[in-house]
């Protein structure tokens, strides 16, 4: 599920936040948008055992505005008044190394190479027992190709999750490339 298309003012806000580490206020705004979407779809949201951020690599182990997905989920969890099952600490899934970004690629074959050679080995479920039998909703800020979600879902299902779905703030419009 994508809340909106990544165009216009939303695209500019996402790019501003991602490119200027001092614009952490956008993370607060995005968390309210995500939380509002989940509340508007509460029957669906309550089907999940865990709502987690898409894994991002960061050495500090801390949730900071630089880890965009974790920051939004952390802020949503702090503002949640309905008891949604946000899970951040300890992380259910981690990314052990940095990988190239899909938005910086030019072709489908480049994206498939990144997914198979970089993303798949980087994503790791540290405690498989914590996801076994779970229905997991993964939040990501932008859906570009689906490769990161596919690799995240693959790792979670291999660890025993029974269902993995995604909600994104914005979906990248299809390119004519």
C-alpha cells in the first residue's frame, strides 16, 4: 500500500528531509501521515503482530533522523494512542552493510544485481524466534522498485513470518526508462 505518489510537494519534502539532516521536523510530519493512514485503516492495521521500519544500515545502533524509516516509526509509536504493535527495539530485522540506492540506478538489470548481490546478503533477522508465526507490516518511505521489500520479506519469511506486507509514504511514479 502506498499512501501517496512521490510527486510535487511531497517529493520535495522527502528530498529535503533526506538531503538535509537538520530537517528532522519532516520525520515528525511523515509519522503523523503514516499514523493517520493506519488509523483510517485500523481494521487492516490491527491484523499485524508487528509494524516495523524497513531495515537501513547505520553504525550507531540509535534511531536518528538519518535512519528515515526507523525515525518515522519511532515517532509514530510515541504518538500512537490506539496501541498499534510498533516494534523497534530490539530490531526484528537489520541491514548489516550499506548498499547502493535503487533510485540511483539506470536499468532493471542494475537493480536486480543490487538486490541479489548487495541487499540480500545485507539483510539479517537476528532473532528468528521473534518473527516466527508473525504477520509483519514493514514501513518504508519510498517504494521505488520493490526489490528492497522483496528481500526484506524473503528474510522475514525464511525466519518464520507467516505474512509480510508493506506500507509506504510514497510510491515512485513509473519511469519511461
